[in-house]
């Protein structure tokens, strides 16, 4: 969690800096990561291992995507309890919203894990697949969000070790699956309100 938090914070600063100026350097990204990691409570060995690993994956990630970073983006966007879906209050924080034009956006969720272990999560009904659909519900129902989410991406920061390539998975925003997720949310919410946690 400490590692993932430091990476996300570094990417947030990187994206915000890019919105204001030219694309920041690799050194900027790595320095931000080092700074945020130093604020985490870690043993010396865990800190050193996380630092070395993080600097390496950020270097490779930067080199791979440096010509395709999206400048007009919002990072760490919070949706609060003003979002109501079928009577259920929802909250969430979106890693990155890429503004495509005056009306449409693409949501990007960063993953620091190895994609080789996550293909089940990317399938329909999987955790990551459901997460993107959840963001679609948030965007569609947030009263102050003026854009339409037309695409959802899961972007892994380290390449697949099996295929030696980066995984950037686009999730289909299927209306039937959104309705299924709404039903699941209502059922879980009802159980929580009734203190049925099993």
C-alpha cells in the first residue's frame, strides 16, 4: 500500500505539472516518488527495495509512454456522497480523467501490480472490470460532473513478465452490466443497513 500510494502521488504531481507546462522530466517523476515514499512508515530494507523497484518501473513506464501522455487531464478526482444511484449514496476517487473534448472523457485507473496475475480481474465480473463500471456509475450520476465517460482504461505501470509488453486494458461500458452492478450495489447496501455482513 505504501508503494502504491507513493507511485500514485508522484503521478498526480507529474500530471498536474504537465497541465501547466511542458511534459516533466523522468527525474521529476522519480524525485516525487522518492519524496512520497520517504514519508511512508517502512523498514530500511522495505524502503530500499521499494525505492529501487519504483525508480526502475517508473523509468521504463516513462520511456514507453513519454510520447503519448495526455496533457488535458484531471487526477485524483473525488466523487462525494452527493452521488446517489437508485437511493444508494456512493463515493469514489478516480486516478485520472482524460478530457477528450468539451463533452467526453476517458477514465484511467493505474495499477502497480504485475498484470500477469490479474487477467481474471479484467474479465467480466472481475474486480477490475467492476471497478471501471463503478466509475461509470459515479460519472453518470454526479450532479456537478459535466462530462460523459465514454471509455475506461486499466493501465498497468509494469509490463507483463510473460509477454514483455505493457498492458492497457479498455473495459467495455456495457449497459446490461451497469444494470447488474446497480442491482448488486442495492443488495449489498440493503444487507449493510440490516447488519447482515456474512
